[in-house]
C-alpha cells in the first residue's frame, strides 16, 4: 500500500522511536515525585519544554503538554474564555477541525453565542465578515492556521491585529501548520496555539499547547498538580521526548521539506493534466498555501468511491479530515466556500510525506487518471 494521507497521521520517525524507548526505560519516574527518579524525569521534561519554546518562538513557561491536538484545542479555548469570562461571544469559521466545532457546540449549549464565518473562494476565512462580527462581547476567536483539506494558510497576523483592537483573545489550531511552515512569526502574536505529535512523525497520544504566559485564566479541571494545573494526569514523559526529537528534526529540515513538497505538488498536478477537464482544483493556484496538501474534486464521482477504489488499487488517500470521514458527510471546507453539496461530496485529499518520491507521486496520479477514465467511460455507456 502506498500511503498518501500524511495530513491524517504520519509513521513514527525512527530516531523519535528510539528516544521514546530510552525515556520509557530510563526516565520512567513520575515528574511530580520528589525522589531522584522523579527529578530526573522532570529535568528531561523541562528540557523538552524549553526546546518547544525555541521551536515556536515563545517563552517555554507558556508550553503545556497534552494528549494531542484535540485536547490542546479544547483546553486553549477554555483558557481564553475563562480569561474573558464577562464576554459571551465566540467567533470561529465554518470549516474548522471537528475538535473546535465540537467544542463550539458544547459552549453553545452552555449559553455562548457562536458566530461561524464562511470561507472565500480562495479557501481562507472572510476577513471582512470576521471584522463585522467582532463586538465588545466577543471573548475569543478560534481559527485554524492551515486548512486540513486544502492546505490554505489563514491570515493569522491580520486576524491577531483585529482581535487586539477589540480586546479579543485568539486561539489558533496549528496542528496542520507546525512542521510544514515557519510558525515563529505567528505564534508570538496569538494567545494560545495547539500542535500535535503524530502530524510531525512523533508518537500518537501527545501534543502541546502554548498559552501566553501573561494571560490570567482558570484551568478547565481545578486543583491539578501536573503541568501547572492546566492539564490533569501524569505526564507521558517518553511520548514528550519522542515528540520533541521528531519536532526538532522536522523543523531543522523545514526549508528542504517545503521545497520537496512543492516539487511533489507540481509533479502531481502536471501528471493529472491529461484528465484536467474532469478535475476542479478547488482553490486558485496563487492562493497562499502549503504544498503538502492537495484538495481536488472529480466531476460526477463521489470522493468516497474514489477513495475506496484507490485503496483497492493499492493507494491510501482520504476524502478530507480523518475526524470527518467516518460520517461520509460532504467536505466542510467546500461547504464553507459555498460549493454545492453535490460538488463537496466529490472531494478527495492527497497529502504528501517527506520521504515520497516524484515517481511515487506519478504512480498515484496515473492510477487516479485510469480510475477516472474507466469510471467516466462506464457513465457514458
């Protein structure tokens, strides 16, 4: 099976796995224990925290380790609304990851007013509509940095400027951006930022959340002893170590990876040119985006069918965010862009890994071409 679903999850990096195993056997102590075994684990944990502060361009004391991107998004939003607790309004987009959407639905049930902003045809949040929704009652804005279905980059710095004008706090879901682009200019301008290990070749079940250290807030679960009370439960130190090693490697080689993804993207698009009349690339080529993710619609063929047929032929890709696929719903991103439901159901997502070759990408493209031509030939008959 040739895997092209790296936006969903990545295989674990070998060096990260080795670091995980060493930490699990040699630094297994509870970081809150007062004996030497616990102190050694705590020292290692703090070294990892300092590393993430450097990788994100922020103070290490604002870094908290969590169980992954979903929990980081939830705890980040909870921290911001507790800091702005006199305000009752939250703004997000129509195309957020399920973790933010589900958090929004929960808060809506608790009495918060939620505004969901649509996307433009370029695949980014409509800034004018966002600005129109900001009021003195707005507690926070929660927005993704990179869209997980199209790879479009949201204008975080512009959004941060608007939020500052209204005294509104800003949470950013950086799960798809960290490790695929330089985030060090954006993160210092936001109030909280979520990242996840398994998106950068680290172990699953671990993530990190940055919360601006000067922010005063109430943790979601009170009286916790770990992670300064922000996240309850014994810290998974071995996973943090694996996450740290994987993140260091991915950021160290970031420029080379960005160049590599652009070459893979262009190879894929160029090869697919023979069936271009059946393809809608969804966003203009000049849109600001990362090239590790490619979203496209195939005329009159449902994305779910394309995915299953691709799987039968030995290629793994998806119909969008892994947390949305199971319900076979149309792509939320395309719906946010005001595409028809029928169009949104024809969406598929290809996402590249750092070790993919151009030849492998051509093999995928040629398989998709063959699948599309065969399917349309059947339809025409």
